[in-house]
C-alpha cells in the first residue's frame, strides 16, 4: 500500500483509524466509487484510491492507512471472507452501498 500512497511532504493532521475510515467513506460518497482502478478519469475512487487522497491531503500517515486496512480486513474475516479487501471490492456484483457499509462497520468496531 505504501507505494500507492506516494511521497508527500508538509503538515500532517493526526487522525484516528476510525476517523480515517469515516473520511475514506466520505471521499467515496463525494467523488463516487469504482472497481478495478484507483481512480477513474471522472474522479471516482476505489477504497485504496480514497485512502491515497487522504494521505496526499495530509490526513494521517502510512501507519494510519495500514491499520485501517487491517480493520477492514478484520470485518471481512468475521464475515468469513478471506480475500483482501481490495479484491473483495472488485468482486462481481459488489455495490457502493456494500463498500460504504464495510468502511463504516470497520470504523465503529
């Protein structure tokens, strides 16, 4: 995931993992959600793409984003899903509502 975040310098705003997950959901709500791509030409994002936006804007750091990924993965594990969350979100028939629900469930665990 670190390679997806890129390098950014400047002031960082400390956010909790729960805040990071809520902000990730807000990015997806605002710009739209997509599958199989970090970002579309129209600005839609996948989960990782939304996390990268937050990182570039200075919300949290690599550890925050990585821990958020572990929290998301934990929710999926409890549902009996072993695939990585980025693969889960790309599954056929997956919806934005399901993705947003996953992020919010992870934020409130």
